[in-house]
């Protein structure tokens, strides 16, 4: 899970899938998430920037969640993040991202497709926790038939 700072509720949900590795590039947000998580089992916290996931092995995650993460990156950095997500996502794995509707989702869709992900869900809806109250959800799948230049 990338950008874990405010996503502790999601950590609880996704623990049913196994060990959750929660990352954030901001030490304060990571600390806040650790405190809120308490003694939840099978949970690792790492101070890592999503643009640089080199400490994780290739194809080491089944699911990648980026909940509001892209709001913290400039558009010219989005391709680098998607490229890192592609590298660490297992074949037949999934990338799920949410973002406020004020951010251009077409650019994120394009970046995901160019990396080799397949868009399988594009949904917009109301989110009371979001500052803009409207968010979209994009779900990508990593398929075997596409090879990505590492």
C-alpha cells in the first residue's frame, strides 16, 4: 500500500489477503499510520518513495493500492511511479488507485496502459472523506502477454 499515512482503515481490510507492506515517503505520516495501526499483525511499515521501489524485488506484490497518492506527484513523475508499480507487481496482479476528480484521470490511464497494465475498472463516485467529495477509482491488471522494458 503506497501513501499509507491516512489509510489505516484500508490496512485492516487488506490484511485478510496476507501480509501488508505499507509505505509512505513522509516520516510523520508513516509514524501516524504506525500509531493508528497499534498491534495489527502481518503489517510492515517502510519509509519509501513510490518513485524508487528498488528495495522490493521484481514481481513481489499481488496487489498495489495507491489511495490518493498521485496528488503528491507532479504529472511528469507519474510515469516513473507506474513503471515502479509495474516492476513490483506480480503477473496477474492488480493496481488500484484513487484520486480526486480535479486531477486528470486520462493522464493516469494513459500512463498505466503505456506501462503495460490493462484498465479493468474506471469508476467515479462520492467520497465523504475526500476534500473534493468526488473521487475516481481506476483498477489495472498486469497481464502475462505484455512485456515491459525494465
